[in-house]
């Protein structure tokens, strides 16, 4: 897809989008450069420069302390000694405080180099060795041992002070080199970013120029001529002058000028056709008027037939509704019968459960009767044994034998009665089981009746639903017939309107013929 094939909106959007993107890129680069410059300047001010100032403060405090120690050795009056002693301790506190802040700053600094950290550590190590020496000299001077204090200054204080001065000077040198490197790096970065911005600006200018040329050429190619020439052609066509347009043959294909020339040619052909068609309109409208009269009479006959059909459909609708109502009543009665049969099934089930409970109780009674029979049998045996023992006893056991005989008779009668009860209970249990089985059969039969009633209910429900559906369908047909009747009456009215429109159309055809005659071809 070439640039010339794009629409004007797409061309302008692409061009201004590219320019906007270039401006945004340049702005982003500028903002990024400013942020970097601000960050590096802040790092220089709050980092390198502040640490350098802190190192200078340490050096100044160390010098003040060394000068106060030396003066303390030289002075002799108590007032001067007190003054210099206070100066030593004040300088000592400043050295300690400043050194602690300096070490904390170096430890927290992310831009500190290894050499800078090493020199900072060296300052701390030398100060750690120098502090007790300075305090010892101060103590000797306060005790008026100036000779020993002077010897201590020469032997230990001066070398340590020189080492401390060297360490601070080295740190200052490294800091200056670091600052110079940051300045050079900032200058190099500025030069690169300036060159990049210049390139981006030149690219934006080139993009704007190329886009302007392409858009101008595309507009001229799309228009095909200058806007003034197009305006003149439009004015001539609007005034009814359809004569050939000068220079249209040289216009690029697809341009507005070529399209206007084609429109002029098509209008010439169209006007000729309209003139011919206007003559036929008058003839056709008279034929339409006569046809509308015939259509009106047939439409009235159709309306009468539709009214009769609508009356018959209303009667059919009433009959179907009555059938649906009867089917719903039958469905309701079948549902009631199903409920009654279902309740009968539940009653039979409860009867079966009751008979099962009676059967279980009868079985338990039979078991108890068996136990009684066993007891009677054992009592009979015991009575027999007692009679035998009474016979052995002779005259003394005669009364006991009579009692044993009576007990044996009671035991035999109890056993006989228990057997009869057992037989009766067995017969009752068998009858109860037969009754339970018959009740189960009755329950199954009632369940089948419930299912049959349910099927009858479903069938009657389906019949009722089908009747309702038929009723709705007939109502829809009835409504359709009513609508057809209404449409037929509307058609009759429209036929009358069409007749009036035919007369109006004939008049407008004559007016159209007169209007077309005003064009110059």
C-alpha cells in the first residue's frame, strides 16, 4: 500500500502522528537529560562536594587542636593554660563529631569510589592513633612537664599530624579528580544529547517537508484541478449548463474533476431519458386510473367474503374453547381420582404394617406358650419323681403323694392348654400372613390403578393443552382474517387514493417535461 492510496484523513493523521511522535521523543530525551543533569548535580552538591567540605572541616579541627596543643606547651600563666586547654578539648569534640559524620556520609554514599573509601578509612585510622597522643601531650602540659610534652610533640605528634594532613590532602585530591570527571562526563553527555536533539529536529523538519509535498501532490491528484476551477464547474452545472467541461479529458482518473466531468456526461444522458420518460408517464397514468377502478370493485367483493369467513371462525373458536374447558374438567376429576387411589394405597400399606406387627406379636406369644409347655413338662417330671419318693416313704409319704399327683395333673392340663394355645396362635399367624399377602396384592392393584389414573390424567391434560393450542391458533387465524378484512378496506381506500395520485402524476409529468426543457445540453 503506497502513500498516495491512503485517504486524506489517514495521510494527515499519519503525518501529524509522526511529527507528534518525534516531538514526544525529543521531549522525553530532553526531560531524561535534565533529570540526569539534576541527579548528577545533586550528587555533586550533596555527595562529592559535601564530603569534601566535611574533610576540610576535619582538617581545620585537627589544625586547631594541634595549634592549641602547641600553645599549651608554650604558655606558662594559669589563665593561658586554662584557655588553651579549653581550646584543645573544644577542637577534640569538633574532630570527633566531624569525623563521625564524615564516616557516615562515606558509608552511605553510593557514588563513592573504592579509593575514596580507602582514604576515608585512612583518615580514621590516623586520627585514632593521633588522638591519644594529643591528649597525652595536653596532660603533660597541664602538669607543667613541658620538656616531656615537647619531646612527645617531636617524636610522635609531628609524624602523626603529617600523616593525617597527607591523608586529608589525598582525599581532597581524589575528590577534586572525581569532580573534574563528573564535569567532563556531564559535558560529554550534554554534547551527545545536543547532537541527538539536533538530529531529531532535522528529522522532524525533513518529515514535515516530505509530508507536506506528498500531501500537496496527493490533494492535487485527488482534486484533478485547482479548487477555483472545480468551483466554476460546479456553478455551471448548478445553473443548468451541461455543456462539455474544458480540460476534463486531461484530469487524472479517479479525481474530483474527472468525476464531475463524468457526472456532467451522465446528466446529459439522464436528461434525455427523462424527456422521453415524461412523455410515457401521461399515457401510463390514464391506464393506471382505469385499472384502479376495476381493482376497487374486486377489493370490495373480497372484503365481503372475508367478513363471512370471520363470522364462521368465531363460531369455531367458541366450540374449541368449550372442548378445552371440558378436557380441563376431566383432567381435574382424574387428578382427584388419582389422589383418592393414592390415599387408598397408603391406607393398605398401613394395614399391612399393622398385620405384620400382629404377626410378630403372635410369634412372640407362641414362643411364650412353648416356654410354658416346657415348664409344665418339667413340673410333671418333678411331680412324678415326688410320687416315687412318696411311695418309698410308705405311710408317711401318702399325703405328699396325693399332692404330687395333683401337681402332676395340673402340669398335664397346663401342657395340654399350652399346646392348644400354640396351635391356635399358629393358625392365627398363618391367617394374618395370608391377610398381609392379600393386603399387599390389594396395594399393588391400587398402585396400578393410580398409575392408570395418572396416565388418564396426562392424556386429558395433553388433550386440554392441544385444545388450548387449537383455540389460540384459531384465534390467530381469526385475527389474521380480521386484519385481512381491515387491509382489504385499506386497499380500497388506497385504490381511491391511487386514482387521485394518477391524476396528480399526470400533471407532474407535464411539469417535469417543462423543467427538463430548461437544461442546455
